[in-house]
């Protein structure tokens, strides 16, 4: 049996780790941050990417209860772009580039899609999927968070993610909902004590 502090989140992104940790702390669980360099495959499906990542990381952390997560922003007026290319697109054209591409597009609907993989043991894992609908703003707003936060307004709010504190973003966000589900699963299956 593993201890409550024996759960690992494998990510290169400090913000993702901080958001996930805040959710886990609501359940009395804590997360350890591990940054393992895995060769990223370019694939048009997030689920294939997450399973690949989980498999590759299990070769290194096979005895650990670990989580990996893969997320994309899908914009309706851009036919789902940047989607699985979110990381590359953020680094290359950023929020400003997205706003430029959307000039003249009235349908601002978009969603964040997140997959999380919880690796249990011996190639046994559980995959979680969360989708959060929202809109792309007309300008960048807010200073918190990271990535596309300044231009994404989740349904039910008039603020962008970047105008929210970390904890408020977690109440609305794809990652907040994803890690809530993972934490509940860990506790209901008594995977830690
Ligand atoms: P990993 O090491 O965990 O893969 P990453 O930053 O590459 O970290 P993802 O592949 O999950 O994360 O996400 C792809 C991109 O989508 C990421 O670089 C951000 O630009 C954007 N993104 C993901 N989650 C986001 C969030 O909560 N808010 C804003 N943008 C986000």
C-alpha cells in the first residue's frame, strides 16, 4: 500500500503541477513533481499521445503511482485548431497570434480537452477525460496562469482564466475537474493510505 504522499505528477510545466497540487490538497492528498523527458509523438489524437506518454514513463517509474496529463485548446471557428498542436502553437504564435487568426470570426466558441492517465502497476492504468466549453475573448485579459489563459473564458464566467486566482480557475477549469476526478478515484479505490 502506498502512502498519501507517494503520488507523482509527471510534467514539464510548473503551473500544471501547482494547479493539480491545489486540487489534491482539498482531498488531503499531496503530489510530487517529476519532470521526465519523454520523446513527444506528434499525433492527431490526444488519447494516443497520453497512452504513449504513460507507457514510456512507466519504463522509468514502473513502481510508482503516477499521473500524466495532455491538454489541447480546440477553437470552433478555426476548425479545432490549435488542438493537439497547442504546445507548439503557443510557443510560436501565442495568444496574440490566435486573436489575429480570429479577426472577423464571430463564433468564438472553444473548448479545452484534457486527458489524464493514472498509472497503477504492471501496465494497468486508468484514463480520465474532461472537456470544458467556453469562448475566446476579443483581447488578452488578466495576468494569472499560463498558456492560453488570457484569452479563454469558461462557460458560466465572464472572466478569462487569467483573471482568476489559481483556486478560482481550478473551480472552473479542465484541469481542476480532471484532478478532482483522479483524487476521488484514488480515495474510493483506497490506492493510498
Ligand atoms: P507537459 O510537460 O505536461 O506535457 P505542456 O505545457 O506541454 O506540459 P500540454 O501538452 O498538456 O502541456 O498542453 C499543451 C499546451 O496547451 C500548453 O503548452 C499550453 O500552452 C496550453 N494549455 C494547457 N493547459 C492550459 C491551461 O490550463 N491554460 C492555458 N493554456 C493551457
